[in-house]
C-alpha cells in the first residue's frame, strides 16, 4: 500500500470486495446479455425523459 | 434568408450544424467555423490512449460531409464576436483566423443572424507548470493526437516493465479545478487492464490522483442509487472497484507543479506532497476559447459577454453565492445570452452558474473542487434544443424558446474499465437529473428510478455500441437523426 493519502487507502480497503461468483457473473455471456438489454432500457428511459421541449 | 453561424464542430457544434441543416430550408445558410479538419469521437480517445484502437477509428474529415449536406465549412479559429456589427458591417459578425493548410493566419469575417458558441474547452495545461505533453512532462488523451502519442509512451513503459523494472503509473487530474474525472477514471482502469494483459501488473503500481474529495464524485457530487435492494453510493461502489483491481488513490489533490518524474500537489487538509512517477496521464483544467467581444463602437465588452474563465454567459443565475443557496433554478434553460438574444452557447462553452460538487478550499485558500462536467449527452441535447429555438425564430412561429436545463435532464455514462469483447468491462451509469435537485428529490437529490450503476461486460458492449452509433450519426448516414443525442 502506498503511504500517500493513508485515509483513502483505508477506505478502499474497507470497501466491499466482489466475490468470485460476482466476478464470474460480470463476465458470463448469458447474464451479461440480459444486463445489456436492461442497461439499454434504462438508458432509453433516461434519454426519453431528457429531451425537453 | 437567415445565416446561422456555429463556432466549433465538436459534439455540440456538429450536432447543431447537422440538425439545423435538416430543419432549415436551403434558402437559409448554416456556416461552421472550426479549427480542425477532422471530427473526433472523444470518448474513444481512451482506447486510443492505451493502444487498443487506431487513431483513424475516432476521426473523420468534416469538409466532404458538410459539402454533401450543404453546410459551409470554414477551417478557422474564431477570435472575436461583434454582436452589434460595426467596422463596416451592418449585421453582427465573427472574426476568425484561418487554420487551413496553405492559408494559415489569414483573417476572415463572417456575418450572422444567429450565433451558437460551441467552442468547448480550451485545454489549459498552462495552469499547472510542467503539465501536459507539449510544454510539460505528462501525457493526455484529450485530443486524438495526444491519445496516439500517449499510447506510444505507454508501450515504451510496458516494455520497461517487461525488461524487469517496477514502474509507477499515475492517472488523474492535473489541477484542483479540473473536470472530466470520468475520463480519468476510464483511463485508469483501461491502463490497469492493459498492464494485466501484458503480464506486468505485478511490476506496475497504479495510482489515481484526483481533485475529487471522495471516489465516485465524478464532478456531480456523487450518486445514490439502488442495488440489490439497498440504497448505495457511487463512493462505495467505486471504492469496491479500486479494491478489486488493486488501484490506489490520492483524493482532494491539486497539482501545483510537475517536474520530470515528480508531481507536487496539495491536499484539502493543506498538506503538500511530492510523488515520484514513471508515467503520468493527467487531465488539464478547462477554460473557454480565447475570444473577445466588441460593441458597435469597438469597445471591448468581453467581460459582459463571457465569464472570467472565458465561457459564454447565458440565462443562468450567476449570483447564487454560497453552496447552501444553490438551487436547481440557477441552471440555464434556454442557453440564450442575456445581452444578445441571437447568441446562444451549447456544450462546455456555456458558463455554468457554479460547480455541481460541493465546493472545497484548502486552509491555504487553494480551490480543490471539480468543475461541473458537461458530458456528451447534455452537450448534444442542449445543441439540438438551441437549434429548435433558432429554427422557430427564423420561421417566425412566435413560440417561446425551448428549454433543456441540466436539472431536468439525465445523462447516460459508460465508463470503460477494460477493452475486450469477451473479457472487458465498464461501469454503466445513468443519472437523472445531472444536476441534483434537492427541492424535488430531498433525500438523494436525484430520481432513484433514473439513477443507476452497474459493472460488467455488458457495459463494454454498450460502450462499443455507442462508439458505432455516434460515429454513424456524426457521419450523417441514412436516418442518422433517429439516434438520440
Ligand atoms: C478523454 C475524454 C473522454 C471523454 N469521455 C466521455 C464519455 O465517455 N462520455 C461522455 O458523454 N463524454 C465524455 N467526454 C466529454 C465529452 O467529450 C464532452 O462532453 C464533449 O466533447 C463536449 O462537447 P463540446 O461540443 O462542448 O466540446 P468539444 O467536443 O470539445 O468541441 C469543441 C469544438 O470547438 C472547436 N473550437 C475550439 N476553439 C474554437 C474557436 N476559437 N473557434 C472555433 N472553434 C473552436 C474545437 O476544435 C472543437 O471542434 C470525454 C472527454 C474527454 C476529454
């Protein structure tokens, strides 16, 4: 660990560490295909709400 | 016949030009003044900067496209606006200096009826001595040539690691008032990915050095969103990624000076430090384009038209004062100049009323606060909105100006964290609104339904899709206008 900004390193060290299962899911093609669709829908919703008149 | 003059052909200027040309009859002129021959999809400069994408994939020449569409193209740098005409002109005009090879330095004057300033940021490397690739010792990915040069330097650094050296890589913001922390975040994790891929991660220390007071601030004061049944913050979520990828961080930092191999910085608690480095990619702070404004008598009215940083003043409340007094209503809606109703600004060129993140100053009086980001989506939406207003005015519909306040507008951001179709990842974030509205959403400042964050391979696919779609749109391919800003 670097000795610069010790508080920041402590805070990072205390953050939740993704489990191997979570990391696998983040790369799983089927799970990620579903997430890809979900992200698209979320983004389209934000876009639709943002084009003001 | 009316003339619409657009200064700058980046995300907002090009969006404005293309929509204006589509919405206005051929009897009206659309003119673009911009210094570069090429359009650059800046978000993908990150991939160019780690050597994962050739520079030609983020650029295309504007002139042939504009010729085809009937947009007049002037390769020049605007230097002055005369909103009241004068100097022999009956109409307002802009003075520009040609940057076209063969006629560099020639002065041109272009009259207009409506003007949109889309000149984006001037990369202010000079704010920190030693910052930047041209007169300093750090790298940048802010322009395509910068990113290409950075990729070469990175290649050389990786070769050193492969030869057995242990190196320190520092990525972040090169001044206390920088913005675009999202881009620095992306470069950090793409760099980390490339180092791992090259098999040298164990010989590389990766440090994120930022002006943000907390990780996950991103210049928008951080986000709160729902994940797996809990409300979480972008701070915790981002810290988790730093922990997973072994990236360390220095927060609330203002770089005061860069020397070869040494970064001098001050932190929010007033302490000063020196950090050695072997490779550094540090973003510059932004200022407005170096433009002046003159009235009919030739008097310099720049201070009325622009704010001190050179951004064009619009219909914002610039007298909000202290953080406690900030309101959603401070933010501009129509982006029209309060002095001249035929002048507008879009994208980074408009003067924001204040930061979005809470302002912070060190005990030594150094401002260490991210400036408000105006990312691609808001820049494009604002540009299109302003064009709609101008088109109405030209057609004489008498309708009020269209509005697109950043307090009512969302943004979708995909921050790449590694480029590979099967193994890559990215943080996909949505926020609505961009600027928190604590009066409407007293608990978190934003609508929890429109605010989200997740990390995974899907984000990388999304980022790729955006690259393809936005270049398709920018190139004016069939039905380009269906692709939203
Ligand atoms: C490395 C990096 C990565 C980024 N990644 C993302 C991302 O993933 N998603 C996202 O939403 N946003 C991202 N952004 C931010 C995004 O690039 C900006 O929000 C966007 O480019 C702003 O658009 P703009 O039109 O205001 O400015 P720009 O796109 O910078 O365009 C300004 C234009 O004005 C021209 N110009 C400058 N001075 C003059 C003058 N005097 N006269 C005439 N023309 C002039 C410039 O040459 C340029 O063509 C990133 C930014 C950077 C630096």
